[in-house]
C-alpha cells in the first residue's frame, strides 16, 4: 500500500512516470499542474494562496488523502503491487566449470552504474547474464545466487510478466510484426498505460535517431529497419519507456550505433547496466568490469585513472575510424584522405 511518506519527495513529473493514472486525478479535481512538473505534490498544493483556498473552498488535507486513496485504488484495480524499487543487485559467488569456487564472495552493483563483462568467447559471459535475468538461487549450473537490494528477491521477478526485472538487448534483433515505428511505440506505451503518449513517442524517436548511424522516421516499417536502427530503437525504448530497472546487453559493439551515447542514455534513466563485450572502449567505459574464465568469475576490477586516459585516446581513434566508414558509405575514396593523414602520424610515429 502506498503511504504519503513514500511519495512526498517525488516531483509531479516523477509521480506521473511511476503512476501515469495520477493525471486523471488532477483532471477530475480541476488541479492545473501545467508548469509545476518539477515541484513535489505538497509544494504544488502549497502554492495556493489564502484567497485561492477561500474562493475555491480548497481543502489541502482532504486532497492529500484523496490522492493517496486514488493511487491505492488504481493500483489494486490494475493488479499492480507497490515495491521499494531496485537500488542494487548483488552477485553471490558460485563455482566455475571445474567446480572450483569463484574468486570473490559478493559483488554489488548500484543503480546508475555500468559494469562490463569480459572474457574469451565461450568463457561464460552469457551464462552470467542468464543467472541475473532468472535471479538465480543456487539452482543454475554456476550455483550462483542473485540478491536484489541485498535480499533474496521476490519470486515475482521470475514468473510474472507484469513485473519484469530485466530488459535484455541481444546481439541479433529482428522484428516480425507488420507495424511502423509509431505503431510499435504506441503499442508498448499503451501496454504501460502511459497517458503522455505523444511526448513519450517524440522522446523515443529523437533518442533513437541520436544513436543510429542512419536516421529513420515514425512512418518507417519496423521490418525495414537496419540492424543498427533496430538496436537504436530498442535501446531508446528500454531507457525511456521500459520499467525494468536492470538492462543486460550482449555485445553492442557491432550494432551500428553510437555506443557512448547509448550507455549514457541508459544510465541517465537510472538503470543498472551490465554488458558482455569484447570491445576495449566499451570495457573501459564501464565503472567496473567482471572477468570471466572457465565459466566462473575470476575477478573484478575498477576502471583506474590511467585506463580512463587511455580511453580518451581510444575514442579519438574510434571517431576517426567511424569518419572513414562514413566516407566509404558515401562512395568516397580514402586516397589522400585528410582525416587519415592528420591522425596517422599522431598514432604511429
């Protein structure tokens, strides 16, 4: 059950994102919230002057109580249970393929952190992602367990489609529905009971085109999207519309999108992000990295200052390579290419 103390520090905008049906309460009670999105509900109610309160017979305490009652009634009607949110995820050690205990005890990841998972092909990176997705409880081949907010997670994370803990972005992503981009986002938005549908659609398409190498519009059929465009759309949709607090990414280095912008977008939306990768740039963009060997976690590392300096140089090289790739796509030759000449000596001489 929602209590006022649970929401008193949330802004009008945050309340709208978490409880989209709150907009109906404002409308039904003739409360004009336009321009007050950054205030809490209490701050909004406090903006009424004594003359307003007297003229319109406003009962502040009654509005507060009615608001909480309305939220709880709607939650019950929709079958949604209030939870405390996901602030952290903890991996508790299991064993590797040889049965040896993993080289750590517990590893905690907090909201807003990016964690890279590195290791040879076949070492067990995807198995770790699967353990997290299924909130393993000593019942997978690795014998690991997963804690949410330092506690054994509710079984709803495994078996309820309406309480999805994890959004997973796989390397291969193909659409099969005969919809255009606008219809696809609308379908997802309505399933989430989002009331500010037009604004959400605008934000998602804008964010997706910010990530994609080639822009597309709302009328584009999703089956005609390239691999990079599909990945860009799903990352934007996951960041902005999905309620899943944890995002698992399996190798986005070959997705044809701006990787740095993609990660920044996900972190901005307060997601816990874990990505399996072979890309040194992505690995160093993470706050920490998990090293996988022989099916187990062999160790964990924090990205140190020298690596962050190296990352800057790697990103400069990556920008040049992306520029050359764009030249080739546009049908240009690389002979006497200014971009290549300017950077060749800086790299190798």
